[in-house]
């Protein structure tokens, strides 16, 4: 890779050992992908919590701090694995909670802003067209590339942290024009009235085109989609297809005026088949989850109207996750109270998917199924041995209140 | 004495030192978060084509990578726990897998010619040589 004088100085230790190690690591990653140079970034979003990092990651972080690691661009954190107010009741380990607090303290001393959210693009920072960032959580990356026209690759925790320390990232993938072009067209003939439908589209399109560099171009939809709809679409595309970008004709800034040759269609019948194909296992309906991504204010509002004057069935657990800012507003607006009065557990700053101790939690509660309106979380939780079922938002609420899975 | 390679697979991109080990060949893609029990190194996702298979110390062939930023820390975590594979050989991968493998010092490659399905089976003994962008099948396994 070509290095600027500044980068050569970092590599020579001019900005300390942590920055030198970070740049050396970035060079290895850049070489793999054939990057010719680095590109400066203005914002970093990183994943780092004890569930994903383990003791090894914590030790690494502490050694970074000892080497005087400091972020040189604004850096925020993704959803984490514990809401300390709930962790005892959720059956999470006290020892791991201590480590989680240690991670948070260490990150703050490195000047990381611990926002603990996977919807930074809705609540924290909205990059502009062409802005280079280094974000992690795939849902944040696909939203940044597609909806804002910003430029980011999937940056895993260690890679995002390296970008925070050096202020740059290797120039490959979605930083380059050549990878941002649509590669196949998807005509949306379906009605798509619920967020789960948008996730189901992401599943259909992602599963059939698993490739980081596949870029679908959506077109033919009957109205303009809302931000939460694009959020569920993007999160599912990234999850099922490992995709980092999509276009939406008339909606996203870099959508092409001519469609790629390869074409597919998504109809209402396709979506009904998606829902029908989930196996209901033993019919267990005692776990309903609204998470992955965290809920926006409007999702909280919608849930509160669906749960108004309802009650979760005795023995059922219904979990909603969001970030601290949305939760505070939801409290002010009365949404949170309605949900809690119905028996919903609201967890702050976490995602259900990465909850510490999730497998033992499943066993202790004898959960076999997990029901959600998020196609993403339905896809990613399999290693914890849940049988997962995607249902529309109102159906999820009905399942939580009736205990009947259909 | 080691015999010469029976078959070579050319890979397009590669990182890491030379390693040798037993092959595990998957028809399905992989994520250490979606599919793997990160305490035993066994693939546990219900219905995964390798469900019940251990990847500890194996050289793993996967056609695709799945989702997940969290995978970036997972490789370092499983290496620390001594349940990591020796190498990942991907048909198509994504940045997270590469960032995670480089961080953990686990060899990783992308792209293959010919397709491993034609020339290597689970249980074969293979050598990965990233600098030469080569995977060599050294010895046929008993399961063939």
C-alpha cells in the first residue's frame, strides 16, 4: 500500500505504540483486499462488549489503554450485552457484569462515546453523501451506504477500533465507486404493510444472493418507504446476504437510472410463503422479542398502541430493546409505561441477540421457540439453539398476550 | 516422509503463515456467531449442514461468509480458548471474516480454483500456503 508521510510516521511510532499496531493491522487487512491506500474517516462506530469480546478481547483492550490508545475521530459504541438494571433478574453472571463495566470504563478512557446503540444512524450521527466512515454492526453500514450515500465497509470491532486510533481505513470495497453499482434488480410488487414484511424481503433477496458485493436495486414500489422500513430491509439484507449496500429507485441518492440485467420480483405470495415456512416446533409461545435492531421512537409508539390495555400472558416473556435516548423519550411520552404496564420488559442499550448468558437463559426458561418481527434476529440466533419464527408486529403482540402461536 | 501434493487449489487472496491440518468441507456458509458454539467449537445451528461437527484445529472450507460484525471479536476469542480452526478457506468472504482472522492471526483465503467439492473431502490432510496462494491436498482421509 502507498503510505503518506503521516502514515509512515504512525508506522514509525510517531503517534505511539497503539496507533502503530493499529496501522500495521490495517495494512494487513488492506493488503488482503488489494487496497492501494488509506482513506481518512470522520466517524467510527464500534462493537465491543464482554459477550462478543470475551476475556481475550478485554485483555487486549486493557493493553491498548496501557499503550495510551486514544480515539482521534468521534467514536461511538454499538448495542451491548447487559442492561445492568435487569441483569440479575435475567440470570446474567455477576462476574461478567463486572467485566462489562470494565470494558465500558476502558473505552471511555480511550475517548470512546459509549452510546450503546445499533441505530446510531437514527439517533446519533447521519453522515452525508460521499462521507467516509468506519462503522460496525452490519445494519448501520448498509444504512449508511444506501440511504445516506456515505461510504463504509463492515468494520468489525478490532477494525473499527483501529480506525478510531489512526483516523483512517484501507480503501477497498464500498469506499470505491466500482463496488457501489447495482448488480441486480428487484421489483417490489408486494404491499409491505409491516416492518416484518420488509425484513422478509431482505431474507428473500439476501438468501438468494449471498455476496458482500451483490448490490440489489429495488424499484416499482407503490409508495415512498419510511426510515424504519429501510432499516429492517437493510438489516435483513446484511444478515441473510452479507450485503453492504442497496439502491432504491426514487429514494436513495445513488440509485441508477437504468436497471441491471438480472431481475427478480417479490410478490405478496412470496411473503406469505416466507411466513408459512417457519416451523412452529412444539408450539412454545413464551418468548416474543422486539430487537435487532433496537426500536426507534416510532416503533416504540406503535408497540405502545398495540399493547395498550393488554397484558402479556402469564409465563410469557416479551422483551423490547432500545437505546437510552429513545427510552427516555418513550418515558416522557408515556409509551414506556404502557408497555411496562402490559408486562413487557424494556432493556436499554442492548440487543437480545448478544445478551450475555443467552444459551443458559434459554435452558433455564425452557424456551424452545423465539418469535419476533425482526427477520434479522430470527436469522442470527440459531447458534443458541432457538427455533425462530418471524411474524408481523401485531401478530407478535397477539402471540405475547394470548400465548397461542399460529 | 510427506508425499507431494495430490491436488492443488489456487486461491485468489490470502493471509497468514503456512499451516497443515485435517479438512472440513462445508456445502453451507459460515458465521462464528450464527452457527458455532463458542465454548466447544462445535457447529450447533439447527439444520446447518455441518451441525454437530467440530471445527477445532481443522482447515475449514466454506463457500460463503454470513452476516455479522460480532464475528470480528469471535475469532480472537476462540483462539484464546484454544478451540479455533487452523485456517479458513472461503469461496466468497466478507471484510468481517478477514478483519477477525487477521486480528487473531488465523490464516484465511478467498476464491478457489478448482472448486473444493471436486477435489477435497472432509478428513483429507491439507496444507495452506498463503504466500503462494495455494491449498494443497497432501493425503486422502479414511472417510473417502
